[in-house]
């Protein structure tokens, strides 16, 4: 139906509608990988006549849904898309052709598609067909929407985010496991954003309650569980059966665990040596863009995993450089401190949690 949204009028309209595209795109958060999140709005005479977003890989693209919604009103209208329309046959036909066929007059693009198959060819095709194209509107916002997709396109690896908890004296905390609840649903919301979450086997063996995405219909990330020889047990912990969504266990113990797990439909990947590169490579081949490495209080399984890259570069830096500064402040502003130290990693979140003795820090590691 025709809807009039209160846009600002005049020069800010392009930004306004691209922001609406991003809002629509987010409705599919967690569901589109290996594809990006994309939203599209069709506007005619200052009115929104069609809206759509890409719901899932294999299904039609955002433009197709928005054009369907607009019907004949798409003719001579302006199409806003948060990502450059594709110009190739993938699982679905090219959006450029759909826009040309619908006779839109103008296309406003949030950002060009880093996918080498597209990479500005979509914009070129539209211009060749006589359509006016503006590219790069609210570009930073559009990039942040698809940070993981962009990273995987450019590097061939998923974007890894480390989540761990540190106390102000630098000790690791087991915030969610030791009777401290998921403060404000923060962890549950976090899970919805990721394609996969790596956790330790011992976390499950202790039969702690494992928070999951709680919103009905929300994304359930694939659970990757690290099982190493020195793990406390080879019995399948009950808690694993309670996990919604797919479970994959990476193990370096091929014997006992394999039998147990096979009976429960859990995928098992046996390796001589478990390391992060192998896991990330596996995720990439599965088309996963974003991976959360969730480190808890006791993390024997992670010790070797994080020793070199992460622990050295990040945690040590935190303990040796940040905490002293922080402890010296009357009212420390952890986020500001981290920013000012320019760690070379992106701090995506930092929150005071549960008690003021603890913070949660997440770093994005370009691996
Ligand atoms: C768009 N609009 O909504 C999305 C695009 O296999 P396919 O056909 O789904 O194509 C996947 C590629 O298309 C993906 O890697 C990305 O380059 C682009 N995604 N493009 O015009 C959309 N999701
Ligand atoms: Zn497309």
C-alpha cells in the first residue's frame, strides 16, 4: 500500500530512505549468510510505494520484493538499495534487469558490493540502461550492517569476534556460568547476530545453563564445541541436547566421543590438532560470515587456541597497558581508554555487567 513516511524533505531524503533500507535489512539478521543483509525501498513522488528485504540465501533479493510490493508504481520511481544491485545469475537472477524491466528512473545505492562478481558492474549496467545512479549514501552505516560479509568477501575468512569477561584486576570471569544471569538479555541478543558460536566442551560438561537466542523465530547460531583430550569427560553432557540449532564438535580424541555423538545426530569433526585457523576455514567453507569465540572463566580448551594470536596481542595488552590506566581513574571510562590506546583491534562492545567488578570486552580480530 502507499505510505507517506515523514521524510525531512529536500536534500536529506536520500539518507533517510537508505536508513530505512538498513532498518528493513536488519529484519533478516542472522539468516542471510553467506549472503549480505540488504533492504530496498521504492519511492515515487515523495511516497514509499514498495519495501523489501533479502530474507535468506536462495530466496529473492531485496529489490525483487520491493518491486513486487510497488507493482506498476515502480515505473519512473526511485529505488533505494543499501547494497549495489547484483548483475549476475547466482541462485537468483540479476536485480539490475528487474529494475530496468520495472522502468525505475533512478537508483540510489548505499555501498558498492565487494563481491568480485559484482564490484560496480551493477552500477555500470544500470547507467548503461539510462538509469541515473547515485552510489555511496550512508556508506558507513551500510558497511557496518554487513561488516562480516564484507570481511569474508575480501579475505576469504569469517570475521571472528572474541567475547570474554575480565574483572578490573585482569582475572577472567565466568559471568554467565556462575549463577550470574544474562544481564538485560545482552548475551541472548548477541547470539542472534552470529552465524556460529565457539564454546568449550567443559562449559557444557558442567551442565551450566546455556543461554540461547530467546526471541521467537530468532537466529540460532551453529554451536561449535571444542573438545580436547584433557577435557573433563568424554560423556556427552546433557546440556548439549538442549541446545537449539546445529551442534558441531571439534575433537582431537577420535575414539569414545565419536560413538556417543553419532547416535545423537551431532556432527563431529576429528582433527589431529585443533586450531583456530582450521575451524575458521571450516566455517568459511560452510558459508558462515560471522563467528563468535566465547571464552569463559575456565578455558583449558582455548588455552592453546588463543595463546599466540589473541592472548598475546590483546589480553596481555589489556592487562599490562589498560588496567593500570584504568585503576588510576576515579571514574574510569573503559571504552574511551581502549580507544585512546589504539590497540589495533576494533573494540565492538564493552559494558559494565552484573557487578561493577566486571566488564565484557569484545574484540574483532582480523585473522
Ligand atoms: C542484491 N540484493 O538483496 C542481495 C545481493 O546467489 P544469489 O543469487 O543470492 O547471489 C548472492 C550474491 O548477490 C551475494 O554474494 C551478493 O553479492 C549479492 N547479494 N544483491 O542485489 C540483495 N542479497
Ligand atoms: Zn540481486
